[in-house]
C-alpha cells in the first residue's frame, strides 16, 4: 500500500500542479480547463474527478460538483484495480464537507480503511472525519487501533481525549473515566506520560505525577505551582495549598485570583476553586462570596494576621504602581473581618481611600471596588464618598489623573445609588458639571490618534444616563433630546466610541427612529463572534419593525457566521489533536456545543422563515411554497422538542446594555418612575434569570407558528362543504386533531388551559373582561384567536351563541379590529411620543392579521369555482352560502382596519419635516430655572464659531465646527419617516390583496 501512495491516483504531480496553482490564485475557469484536459488523459481517475468537483464547488456550481463527486466515489467503490490514496480521499472530503455531505466523505474513508486496515494515513484521515462529525465513540475506537499499530503515545492520548469528550458532552460517566485511567496506567507502567490527570478527582495521583518527572515538563515554575496548589486544595490539604499559593504570590505578586485562592485556603473556605471551575456564567466572577468560617475566632484572627504579613511583604517589594493586587488584598482582608463579625468598617473605608490615592484615576477602579462598597451601610458609603471627593481636591497631580479621579467619584456615586435620591435640580447640575468637565478637558486629547480613546469619554455617557433618568422622572422630551445631542456631539468629536453608539442605538429605538438606530449598529462593525454577543442590542427591535430587508440581512449574516463557525471548528479541533493540545480540543468542542445551544441561534433559525411567511402572506400560493420548504413546519416542532432535552445557553454581553433596558424585554422608560424602589427592587441577576425563562417560552411559542399556520390553512381549505380535490384526495381529520393539540399547547404556554383561553377570548370580545388581561402577551393571544377560528371552521367544536355558524369569525374580526384601533388611537405624533406602541401595531398587522388574511384566502379559494374542484349538490350548499357571507364580512373588516392604520400613518407623514424638526429643537429652549436645555447650552457655547479654542488641535476644531443640532433633528425625522413609509407600503400591499379577493367573490 505504501508504494501505491506514491502518486495521486497514478497521475504525475507535474500534471496536477497547474490545477492547484489556479485554485490557489482563484482562477477557477482556468483550473476547470486544466481539469478537462487531465480527464481526457485519465477519464477513470477518481482524483481527476475529485479535482474537477472541487473547482466546480468553488465556482458555485454545487449540484454539478456533487454529481462529479459521486462519480469519483463510485469509481473508488467499483474498480478494485484503482489506487486509493489519501490525496484523492482528502480532496473528496473537502468537496463533500463544503456541500454539507460529510457522511459521504466518511464512508469513502471507511471503505478505504476496510481495504487497508493497517495504513496509518488512512486511519488518521478517518479519525479526522469522525472529529468533524463529533463522533466521540468512533474517534476513541480508531485512536486505540492506531495506538495498537504504532504504539505512539499521541494516539493513546487521542483516545483518552475522546473519552473525556464523551464524559463532558455526551452521556458517558465514571466507567469511561475508569477506562481512560486504565489505559494511562498501563502506558505509564512501560513508558512515560506527558499529561496530568484531574477529571476523575484523583488529585493525589495527579499530584504525584506533577511533583515527579512530569513537573519538569510544565513550561514555567509559576504554572506548575498554580496547578499543584489547585490539586492540594481539591484534595483537602488546605495548609499545603496555602503555602504553595504563597510561593506563587511571591513570584507573581499581581495575581489577584491566586490571592483569593490563598486566602480561601487559609480560612478553609476556598469557594473560588470549588465554583470557579464549572462556572457557566456569562460574566467571570472577580470575587466569590465567602462562606461563614467554621474556624474559631482565635484561629481566624491568626490566619488573617498571616495573610496581612504576606501582603505587607508584597507591598514592600512592589517597585511600581502597576501592581494592584496587594492593595486590593488589604481591602479583601478587611471585608473578611467584617463578614466574620470582627471587623471595623472604618478600616475598610480607609483601605478603599488608600487604594483610591494610588489607582483612583484608572477606569477600572470602580469595578475593582464595587463589591467592597456594597458591604458598607449607607452612612459609611456617604463617608467614603466624602473622603474620595476630598482626595480629588487635595492631591496635586497632573490633569489627566485629576480627570480620572473625578470620573471615578461619579461612578462610585452611581454604585452607592445616591443619583436616584437627588432632586431634579441636583441631577441637572451634575449632568452640566460632567459635560463642562468633558469640554474643558478636550485639549488633553488633541495629540491623540483618531482611533485612540479620548480622556474623559465616560463623562458624556454618565451625563446621558442622568438626562435619561430626568426624562423618566419628568416625561419632558427635552431631556431625551439633550441625551441624544450630547452623544451625537461626542461622536462628532470622536467617531469610534462604541459606548456612545450603543446608548444612541437604544435611545433611537425607543424614539421609533429604528432606521437611524440600525445605522449606528452597523457602524459598530459587528462581525464574527460579536454577532452572537452584541446583536441583542438591535435584533429584537428589528423583528418587531417594518424594516424587513434589514431584518433579513441581520438574521442571514448571523446564521452564516454560525454555520461557517461550526464547519471551521472541526478543522481547529483536528489541528489541536495534531499539535497535542488536548485542552484546546476540549475547549473547541465545548465552545461549539455552547454556540449550537445558543438561544439566539435557535431564535434566528425560527424567525427567518416566519419573516419570509410575513412577506408572502398576501399571496396564499407563495405562502404555501414557503411552508412546503419548511417541511410544513414539522422541523420546527422537532426543534422545540430538542429544547426540553438541552439547556439553552445565553452568550449575550448584557453588561453593555444601558441601565434603563438591562434585558431585551425590559424597558424602565415604558413604566412609571419608581424612585428608590428602582434600586431596591430586583437585582440584575434576578432580571436576567427571569428574562432567560421568558426566552425559552418565546422560542417554544415561535417554533409552533409555522406548523400552526400550515394546519390553519389546511382546515380553512377544507371548510367548504362538498369540495374534494380533482385527484380525489380528501382532508385528513388528523390534521384538525393536531391543530387542536397545538392550540392547547399554545394556551398552556400562555398559562391557561384550552377551554379557559377560549372562554377568556369570548369574554374580552363581549366586554365581560378587561382587555388589559392580554396586554403582556397581546400578539400571542391574537395569534391564538386566529388559529382557533381556523380550527373551528372544520371542527365546529366551539359552542357559543347557540352554536351559531361563524361565531369564531366574529370573534376574530371584533378582537383584531378593537386592539388595532386602540393602538392607533393611543399614539400621538412620533416626534413627540417616544416609547409609543408602533412596534406592537406593526406586529398586529404583520402577524395575526396576516395569518387571518391567509385563512380568508384559503376559504375564498375553496368557494370559487375551479377546474381542480367539483361541486356536489345537497344540503351543504346552504352552509357554503353562510361561509361565503362570513368570508365577505371578514374581508370588509380587515380592509377597513388596515385602511384606518394607513390613514393614521399618512396623517403622521403629512406634517412638514421642518415643523417636526423645529418642535424637537424647541424642546431645548426652556426659559426659567428648571427644565431641559442647560447641558445643551454647554455644548452650544463650546461650538459657537466665536468661542472655539484653536488650542484644541485641528481634528477636534474641525469636528466642533461641523457640529449641527439641526442636522441631528432632521436625521431623527427622516428616520421616523422611513419607518412609517415602510409600514405604509406593507399596508398598501395588504389592502390591494384583500380588495382583489373581494372583487373575486
């Protein structure tokens, strides 16, 4: 076999080299010509066919490439005289993988391996296939076979790593770990080992390896000591572990995590080690809450004294201010004393002040000390703030450090919660001070590169947060305008400040200027993994908007990245195997698993076909085509079933969200001002958990929609009595039963039984119950009512009004019209009504009303004479006449409802843009002591041409000269008009479709 591998299918290299050169230089047409020439000389060569398939795939001719690949595969299988070489197989593997037929590449390697079972190259290729398919058991089996043939340690470790993946990602357990342990021990007995063992919690065995010959293999002494300390702590030898961690600190005094381990081992409550390893939180924990110590007071004091002595030693040896850990360590020691009931809050305050002396100018100071500040009572927090303010005034230092210290004090005020207790006048004064400080310190940044962060950037963000709070408390739109203006001003001065863009994105979304928000989102240049962690800022708003093309782009870009990553992660995994980096193998696989179980990934896969359905809802044939491509919605039911077996992951960086919208489904600005209760209510962690629970329910509801729509139009199509298809097929009653079961499931998700949900719908339509009962899940309830009507058209099981035919038609028409008109009447002018219900109105028209229109179209199509159907005479004729009347009434109701929405939209757009822009700017021109405009005037003063300081540098000076508030207000109005125009086009399309249907009937 080895001799057979000398050539690629017997073709000399000089004949294939031009093809590879053309592929590498992306000259695919030229490469295809070379392939044609090669095949004329070697028509039965699998390798030549594989090359042609590769070129065709790169040219985008997927079907042709697949056909050629199958021919190459068939030649391999049917002609035993042909050579089988790894180059042919690997080329076919590339093609099959890119065409999403990796199973065929695997079967090729399995066939070759069966013919040549002792060839390592083929076995490694087969192992690679199993890695790409994440077939951990088969990986293990082939790796052990390679180990038996070659007796190489790497193959043994490949097998052990495959076993560990089975334990971590599949249903493997203790028995598999025992197998891995047995393989390792057997190998160690006759050879040596280059990896530690820790998965089985056999820390003593791993420690023995570490302190023996294996220890010398660890690259640095610090890494070896860290691992040794962790093993000792897990084995329960806290004294020895503390001693080892002390050595690490002496070698690396700025290792904060190591200090926490050291202190935890001293006090025998090293929760950071116990919790840190398997922590699945989105946010890495800086400090673990220590447990109540079981030590006596004497032992506790003695051990903390030892810790203090070590910290003092580290402080003495520290040669510069870049080492922060020892200073933080002093604060942590005081915190532990307080938790134990033996501390002094004044000493903790003093330790924090000392830390401020050295590091108060750093942007990380507030996050460093936040957990320590929270342990203080309110009086001590105020005392700490006063001392920090004194430090700012008393320390003679350079302007940059002074600016940093002032920013830190503002941040600590926010942590303490004092901002919420301030009066409106005090909040205004503080926002003005922040803006003035930013403007006064602009000269510090005049020499900076355009990509560098400016000094004092945080000031405008904090001033914006105060202005938004003022808007929340007073509902005066001028404060919202000011918050937008200062962020736009900051981005005029420096275009690349992401925190300004994110704040603006959310403010514009709240102000129904979603096109403008989307522009700022695009300017963030979100790519790769950021699509997973950052897109939550814009995606939920886009899905509730009329901006369908842009929403499609976001979803497709995201899904394209995810699918590409899943393909590429297999390459990285096998590369890690080849380089013997087994921790990376596990890291890559677990990261891929985490992304595959991402809630956003599942939601995107569901939302993109729903978006397609919404776009095609005006044409029932096109809508049915979309449903057919989705396997009639069945694949999403299967997706929902998977949710129950796997826990979803939440990878969004929620800490980047503004304070007023901590999660995608929470917006304080839509609620009354809560005062101090805003700070004392739910914690952020509680809000996140609550939001995540809602996401799971939302995914389940949305995944039912395509199937519910399909079943509804099937029931509607079969509602006409006496109709059969031309081919003799009849409606399957099982579909009606399935729709009933899905409706019950849908009602259960909403928290009701099916019967209770039906009863509530009729009670609300007749005014017996308050319509507010549905306010939290309005769109879901509207969908339920629409699908209920469709089911009842065939089943007639909803008994209401003495079983009057069409009662559910009346229910749908009344409720849809009522809620849509309520939304229209509740909304004012968009430019003066931030937070209005336009997204809900869009969803009402584009989802439940759209599904209702599809049901109407199906009924109408069944009622109209058609060559595909034939009428049967009899008593059913009267029922069809009644149904026809109900359909006509529904068409009239739908048409009237959408026309009222369109009239409101046209009324919104009829007002002059200049008048709207002027009304926005006029909200800043308030006379008197109170009211918005003070912050705006600070910027206005700075940017007036007569006062621009030429000492700011050319870049900043030009930016100030280009600043135009009128341009900002015009952008807002243009953005709102764009959103309204898109909605008008949707309404026009629906009205046209419904009127055409009405004319046919």
